[in-house]
C-alpha cells in the first residue's frame, strides 16, 4: 500500500543532487480525505499531517505512525492528494511502509497527473514500492486506497528526486539520413548519425549545441562519441543515444535515442534458385520447371512426399536411400550478367545423412576435405553450403544431393543466392509473337531487358547492325507475308547483344469459337459449351473478361455459370493463325424461395427477379412501370406457388394486351391471365398453378395507349393433394395449410350416437389427417403462417405407411361395392394385410362386425355432415371396463362412441 503527502523540496532556481527524503506521518497539518462517514469518534484518527522533517534521524520509522481507522471503526476507502511545490525538481520514485490491524487488506493505486503509474497490495504489515514518471512542479499526485478491511497505520514514505537545470526546455532529435549500409556486412562503416537541438515554439536551434553519442551494445555496432560515425561489428540490435548537457540557467538538458538492427546480409544478394515443391502432388516426379532436374534412388525415380519430416511445409522431396540422388543444374545468367563471388545454398533436411556437392568444373564447396567430396549433414535443421570459384564466365552450376546411408533422406525449402555481377553484355531482345504461323497483319513487338538499350532489326533475314532499322513501338513491323525478323540491342559501354530471330508464315485463322447459350440473362447453374468448326483446334478461354491467349485455360468440358461473368475464347491450331476472340456476357438469374413477397421498385429487385426495359418507377405502390411493348418482369422460384397474389393497375390503359404467364423451363410460357381492360388498382389471386411451374412472367405484349403498374407480390408455398372421380380423399398435411377455391376439408368427431360428425375446417394444422372434398383433379394447398383452426377431438389418424388392416378395427375411406352400400362413399374395414398408404387418414374403432360407416349428406348442397355406423357385431369386453371419450368409466353404456380394450367402439 502507498500513501503520499505534499512534498516541499528546495526553492526556485535551486540545484540539487539526487536526494532521498523521508516524510513522517506521525504529526502535522497536511491534506487527507477519508472517504467513509463512519470514521469518527473517540478512536485515534489522524486526518492531517505536514512535512516537518527531511532526513532519516528525526523520528523512529517503525514506531511513529498515523492511524486511519481501526478494528472498531474501519475505513474502507481513503484518498490522499499532494501537489509537488518545489520548482525545477523531478521526483523520481516513491516507496512507502504501512501496517494494518490484524488481517487488514487493500489495494493502493498511484496516479501522477492523469496517468496511473503503479499499484500495490496491503496485507498486514507490508512495504510497497511504486516508481513514478518524473513529476514536475505543480503536478498533482493522488494515492487511492480501496478495499480496506479494518484500519491502516501509515509509517513513512521515502522519495528520491533530482534537480533540473533552470532555463528553456530543449528537444534533441536524431536523423538517420547519413546511415547508408546498416544491413550489409560487419566490420564496415555504416555512415553517421546526426542530431539537432532546438527550443521554443516555433522551434529554433540552440546556438553552438553539441551532443555526446553513446551506444548500449558494442558487439553489434560502435559509435564515435563526438561525430556520430557508426561502425558495424556483428548482427543484432543496438540503441544509440544523443545527449545534450544543457547550459546552466539558460538551456535545459535533453536526449534522443535511435535503434539499429544489423542483419549481416548483403542487400544486393539475389535468389538464383528457389524450390519448396509446393507445386507438386504426392508421388509426382519433379521436372524442374526452368531448371534441369535428375532424380534417382536405385529403385525408381525420386518422388514428392506428403510430409513435414524435414521441417518444411508439406510436400517435401523424398531423395531416397542407398545412394539415392537428386541433382539440379541452374543457369547463372551467362553471358550477360553472371555472378561474382561465392554462392550460398540453404536447405532443410531430416536427421539422416545427406551429402551436398557440385560437379561443375572449377567450383568447390567451402569446408570440404577434398575437392568434389562436398559436405555431409545428419541433423534436422536448416543447413548452409558455400560454393567458391564462381565467375561471370560460369554458365551454370550443378548441385547434387546424395543419401549416404540406408535411411530415407527428405529435403525442402531450397534457396541458392548470389550477388549479380555488373552488366557486360546487352540482354538479347525478345520478339513476340514467337515463330510460327500468324494471321496476316500481325504486328511484331520487340523488347530488351537492358534499360536504355536501343533495338535494331531487319525483316529480310539479314543480320542486323546499329545501321539497320531502329525499332519504334509506334510503328511496329507488320507481317503480311512469310518473313524472318532479326534484332539486336545496343548500348554504349556494353557489348552488343546476341541476335534474336523469329520466322513467320501466313496461315488461315481458325474458326471463331461459338457458345451453346446466347449471352444475356441465364439461370444460375446454366452450363455453357464452347465449340469450334476447325477440326483439331484447341479452344482457350478466360472467365474474367480478359483477352485469352494460348497460355489461358484450355477448354475441355462445359462451363457452369454461377455468377455474372464474361467468357472470352479463341481457337488455335498448329499451322494456322489464332481465331478471332469470341465473347459472351452472362447475367445470372438466381431463384427466390417461397414464401416470397416484394413491393418496391426496379432498382431494388430481390433475388430471383429480373426486369427488361421497365420505365421509371411510380411514386407509390404498385411501383413497377410497364410503358412499352415487350416490357417484362420475370420471377424464378424454387417451387410452384400454392397461391399467387399481386396488385395491378392501368393508367389510361386502352387497346393493349398485358399478360401474366407461367413456365417450367423459362423459355416456353403459358398464359395464366390476359388483360385487355385495366383501371384502378385491383388485387389478383391465383391458385392451382401447375406443380411444374418455376417461372412467372408479367409482360406488356401489345401497347396501344397507357401504362401498367404492378406490385405487392405475394407467393406462398403449397402442398398438393389429388382427388379421384369419387370426389373425396383423405390426406395428412405436412405444414399448416389453407384451402384454395373449390376444395373443402373435414375432421371427424363423435356426437354420442352411432354417428361420427364431419366438421368443416379451413386452416389446417401441420401433421393433421383430414377428409378432402373436391372435383376430380390435383389441388395445391397454400402454406400459411397464421393460426390454424381448432381440430381437437379429431378421430382421424395419420398413416405413416406401416398401418395394416386387421379386418375388424381399421377403417379406410372408400366406395361400397355391394348391398345397400354399393357406390356409397364411407369408411370401410381394411382387409387383413392391406396397408394404409403413408399420408392417408384412417379410423381405428373397436367393436367388430361393423363393415363400415357411410357419409350423411345435407340435402341442400350434398355436403357430407357425418357418417352412420352399420349394426355392430358383438365385442368381448375385458374385465367389464368401458370408458367414455373423457376417460370416465361407464357402467351401462348406451348408444354412442366409447373406449373398450384401448380402442374406440360404437354401441
């Protein structure tokens, strides 16, 4: 825990050495605020004190103290504040000693100004040291003690301080503009650091100010104390400090620091060869790309291995075992630049013996005992090999990795580096396109990698000189007949380049590729095939709108359009010119999921909707504006809607035709409704849309005058039910549904007599068995999210496909075949071993002998209102137990529906 008081140290313009002071809390009149109203009364409470002494001998530190709170009157939170009054003084640190009563505990926090600089914990008698930032005159120092369980004894606080020279405050700033080679080699000069010293605002230079330089790591770099010159010694990090001593009573002291990292790596070092085998798959045989690889292991070719055994990233190269060998020949830029000095090879390997050597004449491995032996490594690590004797005349270097034991060697992350020599020969020009058959009118581009070189060329097959035609990109040579173009590059001070040559013949172009699907709006997932009429031609294509070349993707199978894109393609064949570029731009039309609703303008069409040529939106719903013949709106949906609704309005509409249509494939449409008269806004509703429907289109097929407004679309999902010629069927819903026009549905409930009532319902819950009445046909029941009707007491049960008849208790919907019931709709016994189809409804009623129940019809509209039971047979009742539908036991059942032996029985 830490307590702080007002500090009085020195006077204005005083000069002090670093000093330690001790402040006694035992007496005086200082500033203390105890944040607890209960701390009062007769207990010893010291709420004031002053700094009466500075030194270590004026009181006994461990016995003289100020008491704040006690075990009887605890203080839970205390705040101490003090203002540093002394001028030109920096307080450097505080240390305090405090005690507590019994198990006193608490937390102390020290703030200097607005910055929290430390905290400590009080537990019994404790010492807490918190170092602060240097505090200048006028700074308010706050100590807050919280979480105190009882009371606190404040013994003493010590502090250290230093005097600050009076005068103007200065700022020292280091500049590293003079450092030129901080990341090169050790034991070399790295240039010089510079420093400036300023004061005031705006900043002005301190006259004749000089700094003293110092560093903290002489093993990395040293610095001249007066000039700032830096000498590199080794790799690592060093911090340099520029210190300005100041002038007494005129300028205060200041300093700045600069951190330097020395990597001990030549920045001119270039990567010549790099291989991490990431471009290969397991069991591939490296072909080297632009390098020449040779891989053998005594039992077959060396292969790629999916592992990280060597410490790299998968895959790695399996060199093999028992003298397995991997060699690579790497070109060294001869004869233009070449490399001068040593080449450095690094690689990773597993902990198995592997030898690295070179077979190139004149090149040796640094550290090998005999020329050509190389070096052998056996640890799992990153290894380094230095090749000596390389000159600008060295055309290439062959590096060989060989296993020296019977264990497998694996390597990865190979890097060969060197310093490129100065250019001596101008780079050979590059001619594009390459030799071969080209289309008449092809322009030839010639470039040179040597900056500032001039290019000269001929087109008659002769060797070019600096007196030949100068190449000008603005007037490139054009091929209109069989031609050989030769070129050289020239630059003062360098040897002329070698001659580059390209020979061309004129060939007929391949046929332009064609697309199986015309560009425009297509459904997501549409397949597009490319073809070319030129037999044997290869098609190359891009899907990002760029112009394809023979380096682009090769077409092999149809392309799937899942996003907006432009496909471009060319065809090429040896001996023929490339075709013209074929292009097709596709806009993807995704589908909307039901249920679907939309009521806005064409600028915010949702997924699944696309428009063509619609006018500027109306200001209010319906917003979509059809104002010309062929204006249309198409909606692609994931399933046929059970119900389609929209608002439509004609504005001065006369003499035209507007249609709404449906389609299964988006190409062949059938009219759902045709409008030849339209006026004020009306809401249209359609049901029984064919189940194959996946597209809806609204189109102004013929305009005479006036416009059409459309909006407030609503489509609901549906379930389908098929009704036979009898006009009735049973069905079990999947979701909550309602009924389209012309369809009625019923549940079956008991009435207490030998009749089961059919109760009509309109909004049916999910998973509910019902009787459906309609003319023969297939109907679509719209899915709803609103509340369903009450269907409690429904006697119908749903079949899951596993319910079979037993000839006595299971009744299914059917038509009577004999006697008085012939041709009558009703529920009849299901024969033994006959299955009630899944999704159908049935009734299970015990009693035995009842062949079935026929419907009771209302004479007014032939609607079924119930079913009558035929005479029941006899039923043996176990234990004499008969229950009504409420579960109450019945001693003498009358006519009606009861529960016997766990089944429903009609008496």
